[in-house]
C-alpha cells in the first residue's frame, strides 16, 4: 500500500517545483508531517520554504553533542529570522555514557562499526523519537550531493524508518540553485560554508575540502565514498 502511495505521488508531482511539492504535502498531510533539519544550506532553503507555506509545521534538529559552535549559532539565528522555535532532540544520556565508557570518546575513528554505533545512538534513535506520531518527513537531500544519493526520488518509502514516507523536495536541485536561492532570499546559513565546508555534521567527523573535491569528501573522510551515510538516509 505504501509503495503504491509513493509511486502515485511521484507521478502526480512530476515536474513540480520544491515549493509546489512542499505546499502539497504540508496542506494534504497537515499535522502528520515534520521536517528534519541538519542546518545545512539545503535545509535552510527548505526551512524558508516551509515557513512561507505553514509556519506551524514541525521543524526539528538533532543535537548529537558534538556539533560545531557555528551550528548552534545558526539555530538561534534561524529561530530569530523566522520567528519559530525549532525543536532540538538529544541522544539518550545513559546510552552515550555507556558507549563512551566501553569504546572511548572518539570511537568512530577506530572502525566503521564503531562509527555507525555512534551515529545510531546520537542521530538515528533521536530521529525516531522526533518522528513519533508522524507518517511523513521532509529532508534537504539532493541527488548531486553523494554517490549514495544517486537513486533518491522526490517521494520515497523509508523502510529504515518504520515505513514512513520521505519527501525530498530539493532532490533535483544543483548546488548553484541552492546558493542562488539563499542569496536571493537572504537566508541565514552556517558560516563554515564560507570556509570550505559544503557538508557539515559533527565536529570530529567533518573537515573542510579542497576545490574540486566531492561535496561530502569532508565527512568521515577516512571511509570509502559508498559508506558515507550515518544511517538517517540509508537505502
């Protein structure tokens, strides 16, 4: 049934702009849809669009406890600009304490298994809590961002997230379109983007990249490109 709904929506919304996609879902499924923002450039664009359509829509972010100071600053600037209160979800303290006690504070450098454990406790579990009671969720994914996102569609069945339906309004946008939109609408963005960080996650797992590098080359740079997902958007 869910797969049919996904196919039906992709046909219905084929050729629609991101604003049209968001307007449709925010209207049709009002109260049953939420936006998970990582506060990246794409997510700031989506926030701007959502607030323009429905300021009451749920917008939340995940505070892993390892974010950059610039990211925390952007939460305040975004709330102030749009007169909203972005909800912030944290990982379960006891699980973090147990993981750090057993594996070390920077366990993610030791193995992919450790890194995925850290991502699961700090991101995936809080995401599931944030989406309780919602059947639809919105992301800022773009196909151009990574080899792991080449096959993503505007509307998808998220089998890794209890069969929810995931909406990716910017999936077909280019990086230029994102930044043109930010400039046009004077949207607040993370200052690290001006310092060579196209993709920004946790501080110990993110670094600046060189011109010409893959957009996500600075995320988990010690891993192979096909493994560079935290699990939030794993196919």
